[in-house]
């Protein structure tokens, strides 16, 4: 059975990289790129980027390489986000019209579909984090994500920064929930980092 659908970004990325109309970008850590008037598709070959909403600088998604971004603009071009490199990144950029021609000529629409579907799933998971009944539920859902990280990443992740970047919620509201959870022996934190989590839901 074919496993091509498991790596659509790699397949599309190789074609974007080798396309004579594409160009290469190397971005430094924290460099910002605004998606404005140019209809472009980006292949993130290496590194990690964070995607932010322009109207309020809300972090909506972290993307690790390999990844292809910009295919959602095929029907309508309405830029609402910008991205910032959270590490040094290598990207190959191809105009949307050239990308569509490539998808037709190389018969890669199936890979394009899987790529867009994967990004939609990321956004649906984000909605599950932020669309909650109250601050307590929002904080708990984010703590579950943080606790699922590998040890090295979790030890570097401030729970306050992580939650504040992704939600319209005050630091004081987060602190109140965190304090209650500590008092209930649900979590332990050290210098803002999550060190223990007794997830009673499981």
C-alpha cells in the first residue's frame, strides 16, 4: 500500500525546491515575514516557524519542518497571518500560479489535499484548546499539551508565556487557576515550568 499520503509536505517540497521558478530564503531566528500582496507557497525545509494572527498578534500555530504553507490561498487570497521563525529556517518559495501548474503537471493534487487537511487538523486542535467554558478549562487544556511535550521542551516552556501567547486571557486569571490547581495537588510548578501533573480526567 502506498504511503505517499503520510509525507505530502516532503513530496511537494522537493518539487517546489527543484522548480526553476522558485527561490531560496534563509531566515534568522525571530525574523518576521509578512504575507501581504504576493500569492506564494512556502516550503519550510528546515527549522520551526510560529504563525500569528495580524489583527492581535495571537499565536495560532507552531509549524515544524518539513511543511508546505500557502496552498489555502488557491481559492481566495486574504492574508490574515504572518509568521516568525522560532529557529533559523530554510525556505523555498514558489508563486501560487506556478504551484498550481506544478500540481497539474506532476499530478500532485492528492498530496496537496493531504497537506491542507493536516493544517486544518492543527487548527481544529487549537480550537479545542481555546474554545472552553471558562478560564479553568482553558488553562487545563494547555497544561495537558505542555505535559505531553518531551522533557527537554517542557523544562524550557513557561506555562504563563505559552498560555498568554495563544489566548485572550489575563495573567492574573491564569495565576488564579494555577494557584488553585497547586492547592488541589493537581500540578506542581518550578519557576513557571510544569514539573508534575495529576490529570484526573484520565
